[in-house]
């Protein structure tokens, strides 16, 4: 793989690949959000060192040695920073599966603003670890180069049927960062005012437009959040 150093907003510099690094830099500059880190492959270590950063394997080692400032990190073969799926970033792929260049993880200094600009430019982007305050900076794009149709039809308040059952079923598993409890206590067949209020809160918590409309962005975030909480509930 070929790696280069790119410049984002606010003087930030990060290591990425020519096939996708410029896109991250563009979103960064358009949103005004600095990029903390992107590619962390061992092959990129020399460039990372130029920036005062480390490859994923080095971060893991520094944490094991108790060096301050280095927290636990996913193994190299299970982190999207090294183009490997951890089972949450892309729930439809096996753990450890090799990811495409645009699926590489992105750490930002302001995920809400970065997500807003990415969506304005036509991408679907989601928080990858919505239940971990320490990982609020990590996002992954869901589509390249343009959004795809969601797995289920767009839902509006007043809807009913299987789609609403899927929606509310997910919200029964996904925990709210504010209450620490599931967004909903049980499934609903009708998309009533109570469900709408919960959906709007979910959208707000995940840096989406709080309009109560469950379309591509919200379905994708639900899928990622559901995968996260299914794993988290068994840890």
C-alpha cells in the first residue's frame, strides 16, 4: 500500500492512502474539523513518526508498557485504522475481513460537524462506537461515493408494519448515552408520537438531523449501533 501525508483543517496532518486520503482532507477542510488520525498500518510508521504519531501495533505496545497517554486499542487485525473489520464498523462483514480504502476509520476533533459536512457532500457516515465516550472521535463512512438505498423503506411518523418492528426492535437493544438504558422497553408496530420522540433523541445523540424520518443515514447508524450493543452486552 502507498501512503502519504495529507493536510486537513486547522493545520492538522494525517496519514492516508491516495485513493481516499484526499476525500478525508476535503471533508476536513470544508467542515473546519481537524483530523487526529486515519491510517495506522505498520507500513505507514515512518510517515506517522514524522507527525509524532504511531502505528496501531506501537500504540498497543506503549499501552502495555504503561506509557501515559496511550489507552487500549483494538488488535491490528481488528481495527479499521488498519483496514480490518472489528465486527462493529461494518456488521455485515466477518471480523478481521479486509476493508476497502474508503472504509478506513477516521478520528476527528469534532465528529458531529464532520458528519454533517460529509452528509452534505453525499456520503453516509456513522459513529462507530456510540456507547464509548472515549471513542466519540471515531467515524466510518458507509458508502462510496454516494449513498445507497437503506435496507428498509423510509419511515415517517404514522407508519406501521414490519419496518417499524425492525426500527423499534433495534432501539430495544441500543442504549442511550444519557440514561444508560435501552431507548425503548419493547417493540412497537405503529410509529406513534412516543416512538417519534425516541427516534429524534437517537438522531440527536448520533449527530443526525432530528426530524424523526428514518432514512438511509438513520438506518445505517442503527445497524452499527445495534452491532456495537449486541457485542457490548456480552462483554
